[in-house]
C-alpha cells in the first residue's frame, strides 16, 4: 500500500511538472540550442545527418525526374523513327 501511495504521489508530481513546462517547450528556439551544443554531441550529429539525408534525397529525386523526362523524350522520338 505504501508503494502505491508513493507511486501515485510521483505520478501526480510529474503531471504537475508537465502542465507547468509543456507550453514553454513549443516556444523554445531549437536551432539555437543545437548550435550551442559541441560538434560531437549526439543530437547535433543526428540533426546534421538527417538534414544531409534530406538534401541527398532531393538531389536523387531531381536526377530521377530528369532521367524519366529524357526517357520520355527519347522514347517518343524512337517511336516516330520506327513508324516512318
């Protein structure tokens, strides 16, 4: 019974803290916090890698879109030459 009361008290304390500090988390400038971290900090490293992956994905998509456009143009010119 004593353990249950302690658990309920801790849970209530966590609930009060969440209600108190949760609205402020949305106002925090995360970019400044990442910049203030050392270069080898795991969150900063992860953020940089995610950004690099997004950039690489955008470049790959641009290359694939260019290739599919070239294939469409060369495919239509091959069809014209074969028919005539």
